[in-house]
């Protein structure tokens, strides 16, 4: 979406619809991640292999994903010692709880790998 010349509602909805039809449920607009609830399980998006791909990567290096946001926060927290917050927002049924679970799963997975 960062490539859209003009950010307007019809353009945003068209872009999200196109990505959704390709099972690409995540989209960046700047450093903000937009997730569209697929209303189905997509386990390949959340396995340990996918987590490992995002480990150590900067935001935007790989495809948009909730793990990229979690990695950015984790990296800043561990490397710079700075507290972090991740805001998960949306309407009822939008997938906020599932997204938060994935963030916590990623942080627990990566936290178990950090050496003191």
C-alpha cells in the first residue's frame, strides 16, 4: 500500500481486496500493519519456521506479517533495553485476540532463545 500514489478509501479497499484474494492477509502502510481476518485457519503463516524467518529481520525486509512487528519490538527491547508496546485494534470479530496470541507466541519463542 505504500506504493499507492494517493491514499484514499477506494484505493485502500481495492488493494486490501487484491491481497486478500491471494491469501496475503497482511499489508503495511508505513510502519503500521493492517491485517484482514481470513475467517479460516492459515497454520503455515504461524509455524516455527515462519518465526525463524523473521528473527533478526528489520521491518519491511520480508513480507508484511505480525511476526515482523513482534520482532521489531523484541529487538528494540532486548538490544536497546527500551520498553515496547504493540497496539492491536479493530472491530468485534476482526481477529484482535488471535493476533495478540500470535504476538505472544512469537515473543515467547524468541525469548527462549536469548542468552543472558
